[in-house]
C-alpha cells in the first residue's frame, strides 16, 4: 500500500483462508477492512493432510466464487503439496481458474511477518514460529504426532515465538495457563509472545487485489 498503488476496494472480493488465520481475518472484518459475509475457511493445519486440504480448498473456493468475481486465497505456497501428483498450492489454484489469486507468502507465519522482520525478532536464536491459530488448534494439528516426532522437531530450536496480532496469548495466559504449560512441556521449549500488527496481512491482501485488477482489465481488453 503506497501512494503509487493505493489499495483497491476489497468489497467485491471473497476470501478463502486457512482456519489458523481465522482470528486475524475476523479482526480485519471487525474493523471494516473485509466483508465477513464473504469469508470462507478450511480447517486449521491441513498442511499435514494434503488430500483433505485439497478437498476443502476446492469446496470453499467454489462457494467464494459463487459470491464474487474475484477470490483471494490466504494460504502459503508451501501449505499444500501433493507429492504423488507433484502439485503445489499454485498449481491447484490454477486448475480452478484465473479468478483465484493467492497472497505471496510461504506460510501462515510469513503472512503475519516477513523473513526480515522475523530475523530481527529472533536475533541470534533459532526459533520455531507459531501463530495464535496454532496454539488454539494445537491438539488437532499435532494429533498424529508422537513423542519421537516432537522430540526430533522442536528441541532443535532455542525457543518458540508466537506472532500475536490479536492478543490471543495473553487471553490464553489468563484463562488457560495450564494449556500453555502443557504445550511447552510437549515441545520442550519455552513459548514467547511477540505482538505484531495486521499491516503485513493487509498489504498482502491489497497486493492480491491489485494483481486481480490487472488480470481482469487485461481480460476485458481481449
């Protein structure tokens, strides 16, 4: 979002997003930036089950397209990968049509804070990044993980940081501190909250809308 490229209106856009970002997307709707009636979500954490993600993404994408000519997909490029078919997120969306434009980010963490920002936040510490949605849906996302997988993954880091734009960690600390302790114990890592804004997400959405305007304008000239 800048003077040369102001954010196009998102009023006529529908959104399909991963359920791990539901709180952030709802917050943008609460502020009037998005239309809550045009938002659709897949279940959280389906990168662990690509076939389920494909099924839900296609279903929600069709619902979104029925309401809007333009659909923005809030999903990272690495969130879906069908190893057998060699199909990634963008290849799957290409099958659905040019009306679908994905935010340019690698995953939900990258959607909230880019690599440069994360490097600054982490300093020299090797960090496992989380979002509020991961904490909220922890038991579901990691339901197929055993202790061996957890021990191989999490302790390789110095700490975990949750990028919190909605105050969820503080809410959790007040209402369910034992849950935070249980997650930390399972990860064998301390979790630190870091407050971020929703500006990165808003910028990614606006950039998608700008690309869509260009695509639709080009199509109309043919």
